[in-house]
């Protein structure tokens, strides 16, 4: 076994056990969010289904990794959360290995509802009226003055649309690029189109 391969295996293993180590604190944090009515059950079933259909269609069934589902790309919702929890500055390449194993560790120790609560709380939503917005509930309140459950379908899908590239989209004005992505998401959810491939996270198949 080469030194490089051995180092990669060790690095991956550390990511997994770091997630197990962090799990107790993360569970407490997630349960506090759920108790404060800022968890997945507070979105409405339809809004939660829409979020997962766009971000991670097989979320309820995978162990943190899904490289086959059309439109899912190479990053599950759990991996996206891992990227925010396990890194100060994420760098592609070998960082993806740690991201994946950390996600798998989260799936071993946290419930799906707890993972969703943490995802909703840490999601990046771009700039709002008071600066950079973190968290779906925060963005909903700042941009629309209401909880996610009370948003219109268009408002909610706009928040979902921003998740893929929060630095590129602007929820505060008539952003034509954002509007285009919302239209693609609407077509996807209506069953009017399908992603071109597993990596079609931009929904080119729904133009």
C-alpha cells in the first residue's frame, strides 16, 4: 500500500471518528432547534418535500452518500452539513474525503430529523437586509417577515434556489438568474422535466 493511499485512509477515518466525537454536542444543538420550532417539522410536509426533492431526493434512505440519483450531484444534504461543521475553510480534493466520512459518521449517531434541523440552521442564504444570512428560518424572517411555513410557494422556492450558490444570487432584488433557477425548480417539482444526469445540480434539463 502506498504512503499516499495510507494517508488518505487515515484522513478519512479521522473524519468519521470526529463526527462520532462531535455527535453528543450536535444532538443537543439539534434538539434545542426542534424544541424552538425551528426544525423540519415546522416547514410543512410539502415544503420539506420540495427542499429534499431539489437538494437530496434520497435523503431518507442513504447513509450520507449518494452518487447515483439524477440531479443530486456529488453532495448529499448530510455532506453539505458536514462541510459547514467539519471545516473552517473547505478545500476541494482530499477535503471531499473528510466531508464524506464525517457525513457518514453523522448518519450513524444523529437522527434524520436532527440532521435536517442542523442543516436548516446552518444553510447559507446570501446577503439580506442585515448582512449575510445563515439559516432558512433566519432568511425567511428577514426577507419576508414570516416563518417558512407561512411563505408563498414562490418565496419558499426562492430560498431553496439560493442554496446552490448563495454568493451569486440576490434575494433582495429582481435577480433574473435567481428567477430562472426558481422556474427550473418549479418545472422539476411539477414533473415537467428531469435532470440531465446525476451531476445536473443546475437543472440544465429543466431549462
